[in-house]
């Protein structure tokens, strides 16, 4: 089993930045990729970004490519999500996810078999 714990959310002003962290524990050696999803109020959960455990290849949703960076620290079993120039529409619960099922990078939530509890990011004007 793998446990994921997110941190770093909170209230941020428009135009500000936030750095989310996702710390993994348990059978982390089986993780092949980590990802971030978000769920805005009243909407479906949507893919944000993913990163491979080995090699560090990344996949970022097109609409956010200019404003975010996903990275990892394998020594600390942690994946980061840096978001800049935040907008009110970035308000959402951000979920960390990990997969042990596939060696590729994907945007479907069904590719990920472990999830964190979520961290709230609220962007205020």
C-alpha cells in the first residue's frame, strides 16, 4: 500500500503563487508516476499534471502549461506542484495521485490507484 499526504494549500491572492507538496510513504518503490488533479467547486475532478518516477518526464495539461511546474524529489518520495499567477478559477481541492499500474503518463483518473485526501487552494481577489 501507498499513502499520500498533500500539504501547502491555503488562501492565496490573485496573481500569487502556491507550492503544493505530496509526500508518499509505504510501498513507494512500486510507484511509476505521480500526478495532480483538482476539483473546482461543483465540477468534476480534472487532470493537472503528472511526472514519471524514473527519468522525470512530465505531462501538463495544456491550459496550465505556462503557469505551473511539476517536479519531484525521489530521495524524499515527494512530488511538488508549483503554480504561479493564480486566478480565481484555480480555486479547487487539489489531489495528489500515484500509480503502480502503468509505466506511461496519463490524464485519466482511472490510471491512478492511490490518492491523497486533498488540499484546498482558494484564490481570492
